C-alpha cells in the first residue's frame, strides 16, 4: 500500500498524519502551531519529512494560496501566512516526491472521491472559515486555470461601493462579507447603530470586541440582534454563491470549513434554486470535515 505524509498548513496550526492510498488514516492526527516565519515553516516541514521518510512514498501538502501547475510552490500572496511564504520551493523538502495543492482544491478532491460529492460528475466546493475558498471538479479533473489560480473566489467583488477592505487589499470582496471574519465585521458595524443591540446580551460589550462566536452563541440562544447579523451574513453567502452556481452550473455544491456547519443548508438551497437560470442544484454539507485538505492532497499525490 502506498502512503503519504499528509500536511495541512494553516495560518495558526499545522496538522499532519500518515494517509493511505484510499484516504485512510494510518497514524494519529497531530497538530502543532504554525511557525511564525516562512523559513521556520520550511524547516518544520523538512523535519517532519525526514522523520517519516522511510515509511512514506510522498509528502502531500494542502495550503492556502494559489499553487503553481507544477504543484511545487505557492504562486500568489497569502495574507494569513508570513512574508516570503510564496518563495518557498517545497520540492526541496525531501528526497521523496513532494506534492503541493491549494487547500480548497484538495478538499474538493477529497469530497469528490470519498465524501459528499462522490458520484457527482460536476461539483463545486466552498470552504467557509476565516476566509473563503473554492474548488471545482469536472468529470474527474480539477479546474486549475492557466497558472493554478482558478477559483480564488474570496477575492470576487460582490458589491460596488461599500468600501469594506479585504485581506487581499481590495474592497468589497466576497471574503470580507461571507467569511467568519466578515460575520464579525458586520456584527461590529451593526452594533454601533442597530436598535436590537440595546436589548442584546452583548449590550455593554465594546462593539469592536464582538467575536464571530459571540454571534453564533447569540443565535443559539434566540438573541434578536445576533439573529439579524447572522441572517445578513447568510445573505452575503447567497450573493456570491448564486453567481458561482450560475457560472459553473454544477450538479452539487458542497459547503465545507469551520463556518459551514452553522449554515441553514436547506433554506440556502431553496433560495439559490429559486434564483437560478437552470435549477435544480443540490446543496450539501461536507462529509470529510476539517481533514479534507490533507486527505485530498494525499490522494492526489499518490495518484499522480
């Protein structure tokens, strides 16, 4: 059986495990803090690769950012990663094969092969977390674009003139409204003017200190202000998603990521289908959960 060292590199944590050719975990899943510099990240990856080199066939990395078509390095800026990250050449990590893929693409592949999109010829996955990512699988192939940067949907402009700055340094991008960070920003802005905030359990808290999970907790407890913020956040997700579904016409859309579990899937599916040029589209919650990125990267590395 072929094996890969699967690694998921995030802005705050680095997760790794040995993964088999069928996507099964062959070791404990371990998490460590992501080092604070690009050089330290590379050295940490080199140490892990060396530690497991004798028992693996490949090193498979899922990471934020667009990845080049050679699957060796990140080829775009990644605001949540340290300076110099996109200059790292991951192919130099090990004497074994090293394969790098964008985390949303890798998650899309895992869901297509093993998860909620299995059996769908044309699937779109949206990852909702601190940011927003996407991947598309069409008839067994990832859509990657000329440089590997296809589906950088977080930077897709959804409003023309609201002037909310995004982490990509542009304004009014989907990520600045529809991500977990976008939910927090909306809550902080609304708290300064919305009447329902005066009777909210959050009243008395500095609006600039409201967190994403304050709102989630408020929704669970029937807080009117939190529900109003949350409904607007879901509208922002809808605004971007309905356009993507019209563009790609997928058989199914899979919602993944840490914020995806809070979405009202059935209500959002109905709202999208009511607006589509050619309905219906099936909206599903991801099955592979937070491990989809490194599982997908491992599957891709061991198939190529």
